[in-house]
C-alpha cells in the first residue's frame, strides 16, 4: 500500500515536465490529459514560469499582452482591457473642463472684462435676421386676428342674409326690400369666405417662413455662437500660458493648449462660413416668399372691397388656392372611414 502511494506521488511530480505528460503519470491518473494539463498550470504558477502556446499551457498571445502573471508583481491591465467606465469618466472630465472654460468666458464677456471675436458683417446679418423674425411674427399675429374677425363677419352676414330671406317670404308687403338685402348679405358673405381663404394662405406662408425657415437658420446661429465662445475660451487660455514662464513643466501645457486652440479655431471658421452661406440663401428665399404672399394679400383685399367677385376668384386661381365650402372645415366621420 505504501509503495502504491509513493508511486502515485512520484507520478504526480513527473506528470508535468516542460508541459509534457509522463507515461508513468498517465498510468497513475487514468491517462486523463485534462487533469495532466491542470497539474501543469498549477506547477507553472507556483514556480513563476511564463506560458507560451508552444509549451502547451493555457496562455495565449492575447492573454500575455493583457495580463502579466507573476507571483511577486501586480497584475497590469493594458488598453485592450480598459474598463468602459474609465472611458466615460474621462469624457466627463473633458466635458467639465470645456464647460468651465466656456462659462468663464461668457461671464467675462458679460462683465466687460473679457475679449471676444467679432465678425462685423456676420454679426450685422444676424441682428437683422432677429429683428425681421420678430417683425414677421407680429405681422402673422395681426393677420390671424384679421382672419378671425373676417370669419366672424362672414358668418354674421350669412346669418343675416338667411334672416332677410325668411322675412321676405313671410312679409309680402316688403318682399322685394327684404330680398335685395338678403342677396346683398349672401354676396358679401361669399366674398368674405373667398377673402378668408386668401388671408389663411398668407398666414400659412408667413408661419412657414418664420417658424421653419428662419428658425432653422437660428439653430445654426446658436451653433455658431457656441463655437465662437469655445474658440475664444481656448484662445485666451493659450494667451495666458504664453505670457507665463517657459520651462519643462509649462511647455507640454502650451503645446496641448496650442493643439486645442487650432481644433476650435477650425471648428469656428467652418461654422462661420456655413452660417454665412445659409444666411445668403435665406435672404433670397425670403424675398421670393414674401413677394408672392404680399401680392396675394393685396390683390384679394383690393378685389373684396371693390366688390369684384370675379377678380377675387381669379386671384385665388392664380395662386392655386382652393376655396372651402361653408361648413366643410370639419370632415364628416364617414370620410374618415
């Protein structure tokens, strides 16, 4: 019995020599290669050896690049196994630094102690656009009030015409007088509905111009101003570093600041050029849209107050405006089926 235990111990020791399984070890452990490989790994870890694929261990090139196994040294994690949480923290750190610099720049400008980059031509165009947007929005609100009042007048005239027609039938002595007034009120009501269609078309065009076209350009304006603030913040940061001493500690900071300055300068210049082109295209589109809508409104109102129904209907046809029938604004539930 003691001889068998001694043979098993000797077989276990010889079971792994340079990654090879000894024949005596195979006979003792029932020729289980998995068990033999595990013994190889344990022996190598205890002795501090390094595994390679040629030696038959569990290590691989990827494993060796990522982790260095040593009984005395700590485990070193390379970039291949970097934790995503660390990358997010790094992004938050960069964002915090940039936000701090931009906030400091904005406060300095508002307090009058900081310098800012100014493009006189572009700034003038932006201020003009803001003023026009405000004025166009005011005109749109007034046009909406006019449309509401015109609709009420047209509704009242139609009801008054129906009342006159009813009285014409029930009052034979005043049949003709009530009939004339009924026809006049119905005529005015019909023209009012035609004028209302023209005003609504004008309002729709102004809403598109103010709330979509100009608003889309204002989004680019905000992006440009944000890029300008970032550029000025990093520009001032670089200027402050250049005014200080130059030594082994400050030179790397100056080089890093110079790199960030160039990146934000390129971004600022690109946003400035894109905004300039967009403002030019907006100016051309704005003139075309307003010219069409103003001609429509003028022609419709002039024909309405002149009592020229033919000219009023011709104006709607010219601008491809469909006249809605009275009471047809809300579709029937049968049409939705």
